[in-house]
C-alpha cells in the first residue's frame, strides 16, 4: 500500500511539470535544417538515376530475344 501511494504521488507530481511546458511554441525549423534535409534529398535523387538505368537495362535484357549467332563449320 505504501508503494502505491508513492507511485500515485510521483505520477501526480510529474504530470504538473508536463502541463507547464505546453504553452511555449517554437519558431519552427530554421534555414539550416531545410538545407540539411535538402542535401540528403539530393543524395537520394542522384542515387536513383543510376539505379533506374540499371533497372531498365535489366528489364530490357530479360524481355529481349537472344541474338542468334552463326556458327561456321569448317
């Protein structure tokens, strides 16, 4: 019973701290944060170009007919 009282008082005491911080608002992300996200988006896009080239080459190779090679008999 003693631990239950201590637990309830700890939960009630920590709840007031959590409600005290709800009135503040941040200014949002700054310009450096947008540059940071944009830089990694640029890296991802530049990795997609060679991946698409390889993918289309793979599909073309799978769907094309094999070339017939002429074998000369001596």
